[in-house]
C-alpha cells in the first residue's frame, strides 16, 4: 500500500512539475520598470527614457519611441536595446532638448526569441503635469511575427484591448499537464490492484 501511494505521489508530482516548467518557457518580455516610471510626474524634462523588461528581447525586433500629447515624436530616433545590459532586457531612447510641460507617451515593442512572443505597450509620464487616471500603462499581446512593424497607436489614446494576462495562454497547458499526472497515477493504481487479484 505504501508503494502504491508513493508511486501515485510521484506521478502526480511529475504532472505538476511539467505544468510549472511550461510557465518560464512561455513568458513574454513585459515591462518590469522604467525611468521615468509609468504615471510619474517629474519636475524637469528627462534626457532619456529607459525601460527594463522581464525577459530578453531581440534587438532587431524591438523598438522604443516617445511622443507628446499631439502625437509628434519627441525622441532623437536612437531607440535601441541597451548594449551595456548583457541580458538584453533594457531599451533606451534619448529625448530632444527643450521639452515643455505636458504628458508624454512611451511606445515600446518587444520580441521574445524563445517563444516568438510580441508585446506592444505604451505608458505615460508627465513633466509638471499629471497623467490621467487609468492611462498610466497598457500592454497587449500581438499575433505578429518577426519582422512585423509595430502596431500604430492613436495619439492621445490607449488601445482598448485591456492589459494582457500573462497566464491566460498557459492555463490550459497547466491544467492538461496536471490532469495527465493524476491520470497516470490512477491507471498505475488500477494496474497494481488488478495484478494483486
């Protein structure tokens, strides 16, 4: 009996282990932190915008730009993956000098090499101006492939698709792996029971 219970626990554990091993493999490169931060109000215009991501992003398929309230570009056009970051999790872009007070929007696109995941996001910060409530940050998953241009954003308006849930595509896989482990354990117990009879 102890052997059966031990084997059942092992099979169930293997199923759960497989389920949670799937999560890191399907992680997309999302915004972890930024300077200026989403929703922040600064007293002086920054010289650059730097964002840190949760996963490595492909330099050739990633971008970062900044626009003002009218949708005009206010960055220097040098947005790139920061080469000083060996993990390739940082995007940086310089801003034009003499930026006035107002709310500015950072647009970024990331591409995760491991799972071909594309994230298109925007966030806002203000220079001596408050960011409107509910408009600090937005991220959406894109069905695009490598080489696809970033989706256009309407100036002054965030996409209405809602912030992507990083677990939503993996929940069925987790459930399936867990059920597989339980099913294997049940079949093993039945086989042992039949063998004893």
